[in-house]
């Protein structure tokens, strides 16, 4: 199964200007080589059958006739090869010459797309030879067949309904109204561009940014193949700069001046899912001005060359990760600052456990106090030791509070929880959910009451990963007056704390933060064993790095469980066995659906990324929806 992936390629043959026979052989060689490697959508450069730099030779009858014969040879060579191929050549229609892209598949010419924007400035003088594309498509005779000719052509894959391909040529994408905009509005999910873009200083980065942004604007895949070595160097040099982009992300890029072939795995399901999600992306229900041309492509499992990041919420590059961390801290702190200003709050109450989540929340509260010009003594950090508290987390909580300059208050809740057990007749030796949740609810009561005493507000510490799994005590740690971590996944919480430890400039504070980072994630609700944490969250619900991976692809792109499983296998190969990945994926879906009632009444909190679970924003989901479809999908995996 392809799971919506299609392998694409951008290629640049080393041509000989005006030698159509030689060029055809090079194109065929590269075409077969890429197809054998699994590529099913191939794009060659503009006018590559003749060369872009033929100049006045484009007006020679012999060159045009030989170019047409070369096209015939190339198309025939594709027989038996499923997929879609694009190659550039000059083509005459009714006495006018057009700069065209020929689309073909399995031995058949499917269509000819003429260039719309004909540059005639600076080093370009195409208007001397070529005519602008007509506004409407028509049909022409080619070797006894009626072939559509025009810009409004969509090539529809029979076996992958979401894969709809359209073409533009070089200058078209640089123009004020690129044809690709119209193509996308009429259903094209992939745009190909056959180009001959010469190299001058600074053009490389501009070209890269232009195409990456265009793919993002149109929520599409964009394959750009540019002419390279072999073109005339009389006045210009061509670098063969190929790019493959997907929805604003650069998937693959060639080295200039190498004439290399690049590959990129486009995720068509991801593109169609994103368009489905974005209500302002309006696609015409029908495309009356377009010819829709079907072609065949057998579905096969793609040997993925694109990297599947294990931590999709966390940027891989250090510089980008640090920038993101600073930005998230600011969003969290500014959200809390606004809430404190609105409520005239001069005190913030926060439960501090010595764990990651409460640590991040305390750091955010400290920044919010600084932004308001308040002394950090207005922060009341409350440590509430009970049956499961270890000395390590207790000491870290206390030292962290002192190093940040907040007020520290200790409320030992053992006596009150014990009295509560007596009131409800619960055996303290029975360490069940009542035993655990009673502690969480007692802590919340303490925090709320202290907030009443101080005229303050309780800041929640729970993160998005816990909310996704329902790993929170209803009306216990689930509740607060403002949840600063509500849209921060656990994998990102860790990086935010580490980032602060790295930049804070306080060696003793950094040491505490690093030790907190090294402490196992635990609610510490069960008695410790030999003084160390006995209850490790990831042993109970599964690794957070897996759950965050599942959460991202489920909510961000709406992927089905089997595709998420497939991606997780690729991302975590060698780290988790397939059976382990599947086990925790089933756990994720069971808990995600069954625990929605906790998310349906979440406190306010700032959204920091593209995925969030707020019932007022991103996740309007019924609390009693069935998980049967998703779990059945996983049970039926082969």
C-alpha cells in the first residue's frame, strides 16, 4: 500500500545544443534509471529536447521537425512504464511556435502545455521565437491522435484520486499571476515546473524561497527541474538547480552545476488532508475550463527517502529549536500576563513537584511576573509532599523555587488525605485509583484555597500529551484557572526546560534543572521503593515520544491509524519493535477517545503550535464518540 506517497524526480540531462537525437537518448536513459528506482512522476527541464539556448535556430524547420521526432522516440520509450513524465520542447501549432511541456505515460502522449509568460527582458528574449499560450485549451493532431493543447490541463491518476498534476514553465511562477494558482484552485495537488533558469549572484536563494513559499501558499507539491550543463555558455551559465517542495517545506534540492537527479516522496494524503482542514482554501467543485486527462500508476509501497522525524513537535536543527523555544516561552508568558492584568491578579499560586511540567510552568510564571514588573515573591510555589514523594523531587522543587526568587510554602497533605480515606472508608493499603486520585484532588483543593487567601490565581501545570491520554485526575491536576502548558507536548516540555537551563546564566539553577530533566516522569502517587520513584508514567501508558508522534499525525493531518503505524515504523526503526509500536498505538486511540470528557472542560490556556486540544479552538470533539473504526483498522493490519 502506498499510504498516499508518490516518489518524484527532477532530472537534467547533459545535453548538446540542437542535437535532438543525442538529447533524446540522454533523456530516455535518465527516465528509465529514475523509473527503475521507483520514481513515478518525472520532470525534465524546459526545452531540453533541443536545448534552451538555441536562439535563432528555433526558427529552423529542420530543428523543429527533429524535435518532434525526438519526442516520438521518448514517448515510445516510456511504453510499459506507468506514471507521468514531462519533457520540454519547441512545438508548432497553426503556424506559431510555442515553448511547451509534453506530458506522457506508458507510450502515450497525454497533452502539451504551452508557456504563458514569455520573458523578453535582460538576458531573455523568448518573444523573438515563441508565442504566449492561448487562454483556452484546444485539441491538435499528433500522429493521428487528438491531443489536448493548452495550459488548463489536469492529469488525474486513476489509482490515487488525490493525485492531480498540472504544469507551468519557468517564468510562469515568477509572474504576477502564476498559472499554478489557477491550477490549484481547480484541484491540482502537484505542480511541475520545467525551467531553464540561469545562475547569477543571489538568484539561488531567491529561487528556493519563491518555490518553497509557492508550495505553501497553494498547499501543494512542487517539482522544479532546471536546465544544467550542456546549455550554451555564450552569455549565460545554467546550474541544474532542482527543487522538490511540499506545502512550504523543502524536501529535496540538487547541488548546482552537477546535473544530478533528485528524488522526493510527496505525501498526497497530507496535502489533501491539509486542504480539507483549511476552510479558506477554496477549490472549484468542477473545472469546466480544464481538460482532465487520466493516466495509470500502480500503487506500490514507496521506499521512502524523505526523513520521518521522531519528534515532529521539536525542530531538529539546534538554531531553529532554540528560536522556537524562546518563541513558545514568550507566547506562554504573554498569555498569562494578559490574564493577570485582566483579573488585577497580584499573586500566582502553583503546585511545584520537582517534575518537568511544574518546572516549566514555574519558569513561565516567573517570566510573566517580570513582564508585569512584579517581584517574583508574588509567586506562591506550593510543595505538597504525600505518600509517593521522594527526597530527590522534594529537594529539587524547593531549590528551584528559591533559585527563581519565588515564595515557597509547604503543605504536607498526608494527614488530610488519611482523614479523607477514613471518611469514605477506604483501606490505605489498597493502592488503587481512589488512593491515587484522592491525593491529586487534595492538592488542587489546597492550591485553590491558598489562591483565595492571597487574592491570586492557580496556574495549571499539565501538558498536552497528558491531556491527549487523559493522564490527569478529573477535577484534580486537571483543573486550574489558567493552564500555561495546555498545548505543549511532553517531548517539547523537555526541550523548553533544557533550553532555559542552557541560557539562564545561573550555574546552580542550571544544575537543578538538569537534575529534573534526568528524573523519571512520575505522578508520585504510590509509595517509593527504597527511596526512589516506584511509579513511572511511561511504564504505564507508554513512551511519550511515541504518543506525541501519534498525536501529531492524527490531529495535524488526520492520518488513518494504519498510516501512522507505517510512519512510526520508519521513524523508530531499530528503537522499538513493531509489536511495541502497535501496542502503544492501540493504547493511544483507546485513551484518546475515552478521555475526551476531560478535554471538553479544560481551563483556558494559550495555543503555542499547530496542534492543540482546546474544546474552544482546535478540537471540537464529542465526549462520547466511538473509537471502534480506528481500533478495527489497527486490528486488521497485516
